[in-house]
C-alpha cells in the first residue's frame, strides 16, 4: 500500500513526487499520527494531495517567456514537475551538469548545451530534498530584453502623447496669449490706452500680461498728471498774455477819456466812464478766462460805444453772426482785432471814416470762423508782418501786436495757427479767426471733470 511506502523507521513528513503514491497526477504530502501514550506506535496518518497541473502552472508563470524552462527534481534525479516537458528533454541537467552546478560558487552559472549558451539557476526547496532549476537560453534573454525595450519605447511614446494631449490647451494658449499681447501693444502704439488684457494664469505669460497692464495704468496716471500740469501751465501762460493785452486797452481808453476832458462835456465823460466800467465787468467774466462768443460780442459793442464818443460816430460797427453764440472763445479776443482795424485801417484814411464788420459761423470743416473786416487803407505783406509783431505804429502812436493774441488762442486750443490775414492797399484788411467749435456747456463739463 502507498502508506507503507510513506513511513519507514522514524519518518515524519513525506513529500512524494507523482506516481510514488496511489495517484500519478498528484504530489502527495503525508504526515503520521502517533499515539501519545506510545510515541513509537503510529495510529494513523494525514495526506495532502496537490494537483500536478497546479504546480506546473506555477512553474509556467515563473518563466520570463515560453523559451525558458523551470522544473522540480528530486535529489536522485526524478522529475516532480516542469513548465515544459518538450524543453525538459533538451535542457534537463545531466549528472555532470549537476556536479558542475554544485561546485560553482555562484548559484547562477552559464554553460553550453547542444551548442547553445544557457544560464542556469538552481535552489533547494526546503524542507524537501527537491531542487528548483531554471534554465534561461541566451536567445530567450535577448528576446526578452528586446521585448522590454520595445515595451519601454511604446510606453514612453504613449506617455509623451498623453502628456502632449493633457498640456495641449496650455501649449495652444501660449501663442494665442502672445498674439493678443502683441495686438494690444499695437493698439497702445496708436494711442489706445484701454487695451488691457485679463489673465488668470500665474505663468510667465501671465506675469508678462500683468506687467503690461501695470505699464498701461502707469502711463495713464503719468498722462493725467502731465495733463493737469499742462493745464496749470497753460492757465498761467494765458493769464500772463492776458495781462499784456489788458494794459494796452486801458491805456488807449484812458487816452480817449483824456481827450474828452478837453473837448467833451461832463455828461459825455460820465457816459464813457460807465461804458468803461461795463467793459471791464464783461472782461473780468467772474474770473473766467473763457467766455462765449455772445459775451465777447457784447464786449466789442461796449468798446465801440466808447469809441463813438472819441471819433464822433465816424466809425460804424456791423455784426452778422450765425448760430455760434454759445461756442467758447478766450475773452478779449475780438476787441483787439476791432481796435487794430480802427487804428491801422480806418484812422489812417484821410477822412478817418469807415465801417468795421464782424461776421462768422461754422465753416465746412466744422470750425468756428470769425472775421473782422475794415474798409481802411489796407497794407502790403511787409506792413502785415509788422502789425502782427506790433512794430507798425499808428499815426497817433497807439496800437500793439496781434502775435500775443494768436499765441494765447493756440495755447488754449492746442492748435498751431488761428489768425489768417488778407489785405490790399487802399481796399482794406480782413483778419479771420479759426478755432475749434466747442459748446460752452461741454467745455464746463470737461473742466469739472479735471
């Protein structure tokens, strides 16, 4: 019986290869059951049968590929199980191979088997007398290495494309955001300071956009500061030029009152003084340097009322203004032009009589155009140049240049030229004032926002 084969003498546990027990398809493990009162007496046994196919599956899965061989063998050379019985017939170790393996210092050795280089690894399976032997043909190792290399390459390529796909939105956003930044920089070059960009990213492009937005805000602040400083400077220069004009008119008017003191009556002097007071009330304009064309025309009328006393109504003023009464104009602009028309035009005629016309409206360019025209003696180009610079005195020694008036107008409106002259000797002179058309209410709103 099989159990008689299992226990001989004082045996404890028996590990039986297939075929040594009653069933060749199982590996058996048997253990005796001894009598506790008589330890020498065996009263039974326990046997475990392990299917051989399960062991063979374990051996198959332990190989790196199908060209390798792993098998179990007893100390007397009996085969317990193998991953491949076909390869076993080729690579099974002979007694000579086992002796060489046993004498080797390392458990992993190489040898030639039927002209082929193989790697062999053997280890004891405790507590049995069995050995687990693995045979690795060199070509199988090379094939396995090549397979691993290709797997690594494929995995690396797949990971590369996965990383590309994951980061594709971010990669695409880099040129898109750079193009938007370049586009907005070009807008800034044209003077558009509203070209801000919005970004929620903290990367280098996002930091660049944040710095661009910061630069825009800094430019806006600097421009606003420069504008305020420029307005203050412009106001100071306007007042300085204004202070140069007012004394001229006051000097001429007082000179006229002086003449009236000799030739006129107290009533005439009283009327002139009241007209002069009215003139200065209008010219003060409650401390504002800018007024409307309507108020400027009232100033001209007050001035002409004073001149009527001086020149005995020999000079006629005609006004024809169309729909521009509420547009702005620097105060005391038309009055000096009318004064120059009288002094350098009409009073240079032998009879000292004539007409001064003030007319205007909006021109084809949408600008305010005002003309002061006289039928005086006229002048040539050289005389026109002198009168602009105030170097052409009148016959009575009065008169002053128009360059300060033009400077004051150009400084306020930010234009290069505002006065245009036409004159012919013995026919008269026309001075045309051209300024931007700005309604007074719009100007006051702009002024309040500064």
